[in-house]
C-alpha cells in the first residue's frame, strides 16, 4: 500500500460487504453499531499511542 490513507482492494471489498449488511439494520441497531465502532476506534487509538510511547 503506497498511500497510508488509502484502502487496499481487500479493505474496499470488506467495506462493500459491510455496507450491504448494515442496510438491514433498524435505527436502534445502527445507532448501537456506530457507538461500538467509535469505542473500538478509541481503544485502537489508545493502543497505538501506548505502543508509540513505549517504543
């Protein structure tokens, strides 16, 4: 992958599959999903910061 901000072909495929899966969610399910994704992104950010700090 040349550009760090660009998705790989595999990631683009996974994203398309995910789009199709979330189309069937109710509003409540979609809201819960968004909150969980944000929580996981925050955990990932914390892990990356910790690894960089201790590298």
